[in-house]
C-alpha cells in the first residue's frame, strides 16, 4: 500500500506551531477539526485510536468524507485505553505533549484518568481542550448533535421556511466549534509563554450555535421585532434573489446600492425602471419588491445563466451560479489558487487512491497551508511513536494491535 507519510504539497517555510505536540482523543467532526487546524499550522498531532479505529473511518453517506477531510497532517497511534498497559503508554505520551484535545461525553475522560485536573499534575504546562455539546450548566448532561443544537438554538428556525425548520447544509456547529477550540488553544499557548503554566479550554456546540444566530437576537434587541426565517425575511436590499432563467437554470443576482442600481438598469436597458420615482433609493426598492421582483423575473427569464453571469461580472455586480458541492472540485478559482490539494484515501473501497481535499481558507505570506501527511491509516505511526516512548518493538506491536470491525 502507498506510504502516506510522504506527501505532495511542500511547505518550504517554518510553520507557526512546529514543535508543538498535540495528543487528541477525538472522533466525528468537532474535535478532529480542532486538531486539523493545529496540524495544518505545523503542530505534530497524534490521534490516539482504539484497536477498532475511529468509527468515522467507516461511515457511509453524508459522513463518508468526515475522516479523510478532518484528519490530514496527523499521526495515528493505536492503544487500548481500558488496559493498564495502554493507559500507561498514553500517560507517557501525554507527558511529552503540549496539548490534549478530546470530545468524549462528559465524564469519560475523568473515568479514564485523563481529565485536566489529573493530567496537569503529570504535566503542569499542559493545555487541555474539551469539545462538548454544552458549556457547564443546566444542559451539559444532554447528548448533543449539530442538528440538535441547530433546532434548539434558532438556526434551523432561521434557515427553513416558516413552520418548516431546516438543518443547515453543513456541519456548521461541529466545524466552527472545532475552530473555536483551536482559537482557545492558541490563546492558552500564548498565555503559557508568559506564565509557564497550562490551562483548560472548553468549546461547545450550543454556545457556538447561539453565536451564529446572535445577529438575529441583536436585531430583536434593536428593533423589538422577532427575526423572520431567512426565506420569509424582509430583505435589506431591493434585488437579492435567486432567478430561474432560460433552460430551467438558476442564478443569484444582487443589486445592493444606488450606484449598482444605475449600472444594472443601464446594462440591461431598463431605463423605465431607472426613471421610475417609486424605485429611487434602496429602501424604496425594498418597499416595491412585491411588484418589482416578479417583473424582473419575467424579464430575466428569457436570458441564459451564463449570459447573465458574464454581464454582471463585466459591470462588477454581485452574482453567483447555483453550484453543487462536487462541482467545486473543478472550480477554476480553487484550482488556480491552490485551494485544493491531493491526499491518499486511507480507508474503504477507494483506499490508496488519490482525492482532492479542501485547504484552510487562509494564506500566510501569500502561501496556502498544504498537506504534509495524508489522513493516516489505522495505527500507521504506532511503531515509531512507541519506540520514541521507550518501548521495544515486540512490546510496541502488542500494545498497538488493531482489530478489524465489520462495517
């Protein structure tokens, strides 16, 4: 099988978190996202997996991309934490670490003797980040999922049509919760430089979701009016809509200022609309939406989406094609700017094959943060890591035995 430790995209300069060791006990999306961010920024991230491996490796359907996306640039170490030998090995590893990251159910790390209060006695410089459903409080006993907190946290209400709450089309709270966990780790590392002492970081799904809808909460505080679901909201802009055009295609078009309105009318030859006193000023166009948008739908329906896109781009007006996620793998901007990078798939029917993954949406000194390691195969780095901790080869093999689990 192809060796996944040598990789494709080289990063010639020193990365910000080189020399930082992270030991993570994570699965699914939230915890792995935190580790992926730190790994992309240069940290050595060691994913401790049970003998059967992270269950995310075997997910189907919408979860099939979780493991290969969120576990790049990491190492995999297999240990049975329930056994005395495995527990001893992981304590040896944590003694060498800067950060421990976990997203088990509340109380699990304490049962394993791997909670922050216990570990800081072993390693006072340790930073311990926990990713949970809720920060400590009345809800913290509940089992949370991204969909659960979207429903209880107002996001599903805002996304769906009135009376039809709808989950957002991405694991937004899991991913952002992991990002906030990583931000907390970065803050704790900075504080440790000053104090020499580690600290505990907590991130959560519910509070993350509340942060996402905070603009709507503040809207109520400012106006006294509850926010309407996005499909039923009063738009702030005269034109800010998806239009169906020739051939059943769709395109999003926006005109959000008086300058853009004049450009739009001139570009399409709509001098009647430009001169209409009812449409002078954005707020008047918002008030006229009940008759303006149907009129524009009728006029634009004869156009092709590509022609509209070209015209809007030529005149600097906001537009967007309606794109399916898989189509982005061939997006000319992503391909030209290095937003995608190849990895070797570690599991499943396509194990060993190459796929494109999405890099972090940032650049440092004009360079994207690349892939140094593909997502690891189960236990791929067990031998080297256990040898570093002082285990003889035969002991390392015994400690890191993997167990096949039926899909």
